[in-house]
C-alpha cells in the first residue's frame, strides 16, 4: 500500500478535515503483522518529519539513498539530546525512550530509508512547543 498525502514543509504537523495527520513524505508499508512492521519512506528535498515517539517499539533504520538528519530528545524530560547526520548505508536505532524528528538533509536530492519496527509501530506526535531546545 502506498500513501502519499501532501503536507506543508514549514509545518508538517498539519491535519486534514478528518483530523488525520498530513505527512509531507511518502510512506509505503512493505510488511506488517502484530509483531513487526517494515516501512519504506521517500523523503522529498528538505522535508522533515514532525516530532514523534515510537510507543513501545524498537526501530532500526537504514539509509538507502541520500542523507538524513535526525534530532533526538528525551521522552522523559523532553530535552534536546543530539543532532546527527546519516549517509547511504548507515544504520541507526529508535528506542522507546526517545522523541525524534528526522528528514532529508539535502535540498537537491530525494532520500530513501527503510524502517523495521517491533512490535508494530504506534507513534505519538508532539508539537515543537512541547520540546525543550
Ligand atoms: Fe521515528
């Protein structure tokens, strides 16, 4: 299943008329059951996700193409912890104790990532005002 919904690059947390989150990136679920979810994400130039956690899921992400930027916050304190950049082939992890934002670090090239979550992802979205820089 491929889902493409338009969003606003400056405010990716916009919602549509049915209060569904409007994403500014393309998310394709490759596999899903109760235990695991595999997702392919295509990131247009310069697009960032909104801040989110991953519920109780552990996630592993590999960069398939392009360059990804990630900002990590503590879920407990909401404080900023680190910013990192990841290139093609690199892997990083999402753990239940963090909130993060991620996106395409490039303004000229699309990026692609593959995400594996266990159990199946149930994420919660945060407004920037809920985070401490
Ligand atoms: Fe995430």
